[in-house]
C-alpha cells in the first residue's frame, strides 16, 4: 500500500532515545498512532517508531536541521560546519560486528603517497584471514600493487564511517584480478550525519511545476536526502513535485540518475539574477540509493 500524500516516514528523522517528539505520529494509512508529545523511552520503542511511524512532511522538514534546505552561506561553508559532538563520536569495534555486504565500496589510501587513492568493491572475506576486493583500476588498466603494501581503508555503509589499516597479502590475476587484504581485528567507527552533504558542481535537468517547466540547474551540494541548485529563473513553487536528472561517477562508472523530488525552498542568490532551489529526494529506488551513497561518500572521502 502506498504512503498517504503529505506524510513522510519517521525513518528520515534524527530522533534519539530520551527525546520528546513534538508531532502527531501516523501509520501509512493516515491513522493516528500517537499524539504530539510522545516520549521515546528506549531503543525498542525508537525502532518501532522508525519502522511504522509517519509524520506530516512539512513539520518534519522544517524541524530537522540535517535535511537539505537552501543554505544562507555558500555550500562549501555549510559542508565544513561541525556536526553535533555525538555524531562525531569515535569508537573502536571488532570488524566482525560490522555488517559488510558484497559490493560494498572501499576507498584505499596508500601510506607513502597520501594523495594516491583507489576505489574497490568487497567481493568476500575469510573470517580472521583476509578481505577480498576487486583490483583497483586507473585509466582502464589494473593498478600493479606490491605485496605487503599497506593502506588506510575507509567505508561508509549507512550512518557510520569506518577506517582501518590493512596490507596486501596476495594479488590474484586469474581468472580475474582481485586482492587479498589482511584481516584487521578492529576498526575505528564514527557516527556521521545521515544527511552528510558533499560539495559538488553538477549540471542537472529539472522538470517541475504546473504547467510543467524544464530548466538546467547547477547543483552545489548533494546528500542522500536531496540537493540544492542554482537556476536562472524561479521554477515552480514550494511543495511542487518534479523530476531531476543528472550524471555522477560512482566507483569509476558513469551513472545516470532520474529522481523524484519535492521543491522545498526557493530564494534569490546574492546577485538576485538567479535562484537557489532546495530539493528533497522522494521514493528513491534501492539501485539509485546505492549509486547516491557511493558517490556522496566517495566525494566526502576525497575531501579528507
């Protein structure tokens, strides 16, 4: 059954145990589950609310600071703002506790050449022995790496960023090139903002409004939840549903995205000749989420 128009899943919100929720909570059919003022007592209750709860989209959007809104400062300044302390808290955990999935994107940075970074994908592992990843590529060719070379490896599966050190145990050439990396016992885990925003410069096509209009936009930032872009004219009005199309390079492959959006804000730029539009992504397919996640976190990793 589809979601009731005007309601947004609570899973998009940043809610924590001990918080009092100031909005009415509905189920997907629009029936009231909890009146405004419900207090989140424990993690079990929070998980249940995230799984079944919905809220009026406008209230949720206006009250959650991590959503994509039109920034009053340039995109680069917004990206560099510090997240709340609890979001940046670092811990050391066992690698076995991380739920890695086949196809997960890893970013390899060499110790001796910090500017040299490779993008690979996890293809499997032997617990306690090795991680197996695709061979890094450069200009269409496999990169030759010496056995014993050490890397700092980063990954961003979900709301956490992971970092650990591993070395090349074996470079396998047949039947396909892949690497055996040493199996670290522990990794550093840092909780990151779900709406972590990457500074970009992407040309997109936006179609929105009634009557429908199409225009080119220059996207200045991009997150899993949305984007903001500069358009030479005011396109549509707040709340309009539309489509945005653009190309990204994720894990070395050009990918074309067509995403359904809701226009959340419009404001003139500093020179008043153009307008900054803020878009929320809605009904994103699993495939598009994978592409967005790979690109956003790849861009953030390259900014380190």
